[in-house]
């Protein structure tokens, strides 16, 4: 989780020491899979925010508030 949080906050901080620590717990392939997964998700989040896209799943909304999609009424179509 620290890796994903740091990637969002400031990825310039992540360097060799971060990957060395991850390699104590994961294989090289698993570290790469984690890195790609985090990058894709952060990228999707950035794109969706520019499109004012509302995810169809529970998520953290504006102001850091939790949005429960099941409790959110559907927009009216008329």
C-alpha cells in the first residue's frame, strides 16, 4: 500500500531502495505486475476525473468522501 500511495503522491521519490524492499516480499515478476497495475489505475483515475466520469463502483469522491454507488439514486432521464 505504501508503494501505491507514494506513486500517487510523488513517484519521483520511488527509486532503487523501494524496489529492493519490494523484492524482499515479491518476485521480480510480481513487482512488475504491481507497478503496472498501480500505473494503469492511477492513469484511469486521472482520465476519468478530466471527463467528470462517475465510476459505477464504490469509490472515494470529491473531498475524500466515500461514495456508495448502491445508495446513490440514478439520475432522472427526463
